[in-house]
C-alpha cells in the first residue's frame, strides 16, 4: 500500500488552498471547519490586498472590505497534498451564506526557474505537537527527558551566563518505539535563576524539535497514519503473527473432544473481534473517517 510521507517541517507551497468569493458573513472559522473535514491545517488566514502592511485581518476588520473592494480572499495550508486535493475537489463551488465559493490549489509557475528554490523551514514546537496529536493521537505518544544538565554557569560583565544540554525521547505508546533528540540552550540574564530557567527551557525545546525532525508521518491511502522512526524498527512480536493451531486432532488426543470444541469456539470469537475492531488511528483520522461517511450520505453543504 502506497503512502504519502509528511515531515515535521513547513509543507510545500503546492499544499496551499486559495478561497475566493465568500461574503462578509463568512468567517475564517467557517472555512476552517469545512477544510478540516479532510485533514489538519498548518495555518489559515484572511488576506486583504488593499492593506499590504497588514495582510492578516480578523473577520470584523475585513467585513466592510469584503463588501466594497472584493480584494479579500483566504489562504489555508494543508500538511498533506492529497488531502488538499480532496478538499478542493469536493468543496469547490459550494454555497455558503448565499455566496458561491471557489476553492483552488496554488497554480504552478508558468516558467520554470531552477534558481528559485522553495524555502523549507522547521515548525515551531507547538506546531510539531499539534501535528503529532492530529496524525498519531493525543494519547498515543509521549515525551520523556532522558538527561538534562548544566554544563556552564558563570558571571560575566553582561550578567549570568548559563548553558544546558538536554536529551529527550518521543515514545510511541502502542509499540514502544522511540526517537531521541539532543538540544543545547544558552541564556544570559541579570539574575542567576533567570539565566538557569531560560537556558533549561531552550535546551528542552531544542531537543524536542530535533526529535520531531527525525520522525515522519506516512499517510496511507485509507487515511490511516503510520509513524516512521529511524533506527528503531517495529518489535518482532508485532511483525510476526501469532501461531495458531489449525488441526484439532492433536487437541483431541491431549484434552478430549470437549476441550477441542472450546478451542474452536474461542478461535472463531477472536477472528470475529479482529474483523469488527478497526486498526488504531489518531484522533484526526477517526474524525476524518466519520466525516467521510457523513459526506457520502449528505454531500458537502
């Protein structure tokens, strides 16, 4: 089964969706509610081209502009390109608050320029945590400080200087796999305790970001998410299926007909449970599956 690899970094510009045609009654929350039916967003904002100095406006600030100038549109960035394509395909042309809204992907450049390199930047720690919660699940992973220590603490002419080193481990609760990150934090403050606190916080944040940067989300075709962790394969117990006794003759010889019947009954019971229980998925994936079923019945509004 093929999958899309999603890294803990800024998504490609191709994942950007442009929204035009909404009126003053439509807020960014209305658009986000419909877009997140298809997948989590990195960001979403309203842009007012008539105000170049401040292109991000609140709904109340843009209401009058939306009525008069028509130069207001919205931009939303998906982590996944496939989810962005699905959102555009199903939402384009919907009517919201009496207006027909246009959804389209960022158009490719008309002329290819090899010197133009797309800028990729790391996510903030809050964005990394939000992305992990969306794809993996709020209760499916955790962070643990493996080691943290102060390596330098001195008084200088500018104040107290402190340096911390930290190693953090992101752990997947279902199979025990983990990914480690190392970070260094340095701070110079007037007060000793402030220098220690700031340096410690910087080291922990840097270690968490570095651990996330070594992980990747693999989004499968059925919208279930798997986590890639380097140098930490799945445990053998999860890779090798449990051996099940197919023949009942040996059970009859050892325990008799009654035990053999009980064995077959429990085996059928386990198979039925496996068919009924879906594979584990993150919080967002479960919500996406419910929204997909809802769209099949009612269609987009």
